[in-house]
């Protein structure tokens, strides 16, 4: 992911950017692994497995969109407030 185009660039702390990138990477790797095993036929088709595979697509999409929108909207103001609060204590 190129940081020039990644919405997480609005988070001022590079370590937090890296954390969110790693979490999203792990989540998407799990999803693609699940989809690959499903479509290679390692699971038989049934309604529950189909539901799990479809939810494993929708949930990562929603979480990724939420992370990107929050980073773009606020510029990660929550992080700045948290650091101020920690420094005050």
C-alpha cells in the first residue's frame, strides 16, 4: 500500500499507521485463505459455510472502510487526544 494514496496517511504516528496496516493485512489474509479453501473444494457446500464465507467478505470490507474513513475524517484526532491525556497523567 502506497502511503501517498492510503487513507491511513492522515494518522500522524507512523507506528499506529503500521499497526492498522498490519491488522488489516492479517484480516484480509485470513479472508483470502478462507475463500481459497472454500473454492478449492476443501469444504463441502452447505448453507452455514456459505454464510461464513460471505460474512468473511462483508466484515473485512466494513472494518477496512471504517478505519479509512476515520483516518481521513479526523486525521486521527483520537490519537492526539490520547497522547495528551497520557502526558497529563
